[in-house]
C-alpha cells in the first residue's frame, strides 16, 4: 500500500505539502487552501451537504517536531475519518470506548460526540470529510439515518478508496474544475463507500409503522443542529408536526430518555469540549451553547455531571500549546 501511495503522490507537482494551518507539527496538501466552502446535492429522497475536507500528515523524515500530541475532535456534522498511514488509539470520549487505528480504518464520528486520536508509531496520514445528510425537501416518506461506527478496508476496497481520495486532491490542485462538478463527483464517490460498507444506513418507508422511529430521529436531528438557538419545546413540536407530549412519550420509549434530558446532554457535551480545550469564560461558554446566563448553565452542568463547570475544567483542561491539538468544526 505504501508503494501505491507513492505512485499516487507522484501525480502531483511539487511542492505537495504545506504546514497545516491548525497543527504546527503536521502537514497538509497545499491544494486544500483552494477549497471554497460548502457544496450540496439535492436528490429525490436525499440531500447531502459537504462542509469541509482535510488531509493531515506527519512524516518523520520531513517533519522535525515529533508527533506526540493527542488530537481532539468535535463537530456539529458527521466526520468521515480514513486512516491512510500510522498506528494509534482512536477514542470516543463521549461513549467511553476506544480502539486501535491502523491503515485502512474507515469510520464516521457522530455529531456532537468528542473523540481523541493518540498516535503511537509510524508515519501518519489521515483524510477527513465533514458532511450532513438530510431527507430531501421533496421526500414524501418516513426517513431515518443511522451511523454504524467503523470498519477496516482491505486489499481492493482500500486501494479503491485511496484512489478516490488522491484523485480528489489532484482535482483540487488543478485550476479547471468544471464549475466544481468534478470536485463534487469525487466527494460523492468517497461518500458512497460509507453507504456500500453499511456505515451509513438510510431507512425509508411509506408505512405508518415506522412513524415513531422517524419522529424520534427527526427530533434528535433538530436538537443536534439547533442546540445553541433552541429556546422552547414548541420549536421541536413545530418541526416534528405532533403534540409535544405525544412526542416526548415516543422519544422516551425509543431513546430511553426524555427530550429535555437528551437536549441537555447535547449541550453539556459541547460545553465539556470547550471547557477542555479553550480558555473561554463560563458565561461565554453558556452563551455559545444556548444558555441565557452562567448560573443556569452551571446548574444544568452540575445536575448532570455532579460537579461545576469550573471543577470539570480544573480536572480535564488540556489546552492547545499544553500538549494538545484541537479541531472544532
């Protein structure tokens, strides 16, 4: 696989790499600075939005600084993670699970969940893509999307995906991209692998038996997206089109918790990330995640975590420049 990667890299003109804008000890492709923002595709039943792409690399031969800092991730979208080179530990901090990250690892990080990557050995290269999936505006069926973790690609599957990735980077390095169509077609080829491997599951049906599950999924999506600007349950009621008490009953049966507790959990998870990785004040964090003041935020935080935000920060703080690198999208 290393020989294949060298062959793919040989298609680029020098210089290939540039210092990564966020990480001093890592590099990225110079062509990624030409990425010009979100792009979306509306299909009869599906709407896809690509929010960003990234390529992170560390080569011991080219980078003087050692790669011994954990990377921290949290995002409001899904994040595709594909490990091209290197061995490390990828941890889902939110769910308190972890596993080995090795070449060929393909996974999807859920919205709002916190992850860390700790590199252990070898050169490191990782491709990432941030994306969202919604039902089409014209969809007339019940619609659910689920994320099924990660898988390891081997042999031809791995070769195919890496060809898609480096073909995308090659397209981005060229000036003529046919109005962006060639770029988006490469992005869709990469995204299709997630569907083919069952890492993204779309369930759709016109039958009422799936309505409860679909309403719960719709409510979760709405809260995950609007956690910072949602101020009343009536907004969830209007989004889902059913009485809030009925929805709360369905939600508790399907999700095992109430709407309020789920929504609070989404906000607190974002607060934890900010407490760990920034020097923002408690009032600033409260405002950023949707609380009107520091007192209401602190009360909610302590009810859920059994400690104040200040106590949590004191025990978990790990700022950039303090042996940590952070990504927040």
